C-alpha cells in the first residue's frame, strides 16, 4: 500500500458580527489531532472589525474573506468555492 498524503480538510466558518465564540471555534479546530486543514472565515458584512478578533490567532492556515452582507448561505458557499478542496472543471 502506498503512503498517500493526508487529504486537506477545509473548514468554512461564515461570520456576522463576531464575538468571543469565533475565537473559541477557531481554537477548537486548531486543537484537533488531524492537522492538514485550512480555515476559511467569510465575514458576511459585519459592522465590527473581524481582524481585531483574529489578531490573537497566529496560525497561518486561515484565510479571511469579507463580503457585503447577504446571508450565511451566501457566505458559506463563497468559502466553499474558494477552498483548496474544490475541483475546478474547465
């Protein structure tokens, strides 16, 4: 059996007006034993500054996107479409 690389897991977190639960969510993901993942945070047009909430997170596996406010479904789908796991068909 070949030694295959671990598959990349994409964790998409849509956020609107974040609070301490966002940090707790990210910390929970970072504590998992499986470590081949990316965290995609999609800000759905928050009135608050999401970057200030994330300054304490120094892990390089997360990406932040900011959208105009629509809804959680749009934010989630945007995150999925920008993940490294999406097979792009041309």
